[in-house]
C-alpha cells in the first residue's frame, strides 16, 4: 500500500472524529469543512509539492465565515492572524532565497499559513509554526531512515501537511487553552 493511501486512511477518520469531539462550540460543521480542506491540501502537497490557490482560498473564506458567525467582535485579531501568517512566511521565503540562492519555501506555504491565521488569530500563529516545524523535521528524519538516505539541503520536503497539522491542532486546542477565539 502506498504511503499516501495510508495517510488518507488515517487522516480522514482522525480529522472527522477530532472535529466532532473537540471543535470549539458552534463550529462543528465549519471544523469538519476545515479538516477536509486541510487533508486535501496535505495529500496534494505530498504528491506534487504544490498547494493549490483555490483550496487555500477556501480555507481562508471558510475561516472568515467562522469568524463572522461565531466571534464577530474578534475580527481584528483574526485579520491580523491572516496578514502576519502570510507575511512572516513570505519573509522567510525571500530571506532563504537571498542567503542560499535557491528556493526553500513555496508561496503556497505562506498562503496556507495566512489562511490558517484566519482560524487561529494572531496568538495562534507561533504554536502552529512550532508544531509544523517539529513535526516536519521528525517526518523528514523518519523518512530518511526508512529510505536509508541522509537529509541534505537538496532534500525536498512538503511543508504544507505540517502547517495543516499545526493549524488543526491549534484550532482544536484553543478552547482548552483559553486562547483567543
């Protein structure tokens, strides 16, 4: 069985169950939609190293609907999350290209981080990036061991799935943490 098929077999029921049990009050349906979009983005990025704009925009618009329906007084925090999420990863992308002379992060990653910023607001961005970075690093190391190939600066790693994971975890954890949102 291909790794992508295993991922789908695990991700879909986990996303669905966690949305049903852990979604913030009044957001179960919206959370299920977010989970489905994040799984789709992860699968596409793992297969193609691309994050389609259409799906990133769908995450953003669904997040905007969530804010409008469940926490309209917090618009400024969620809009800041979108802007800071996007701009911070674009800055990292540009800095990496400047110092290394090649691309290391795609613009789709920045768009996804901005879209997730709409969901988690600006205080949720640092935990999203921490979870994404650590889980991506662990996955890269596990895959390198499984393939018996060392990780190098030339190793391509899809970062979108790990941004999606970080966004999902932070989104679901916000109520338990008493976070904004």
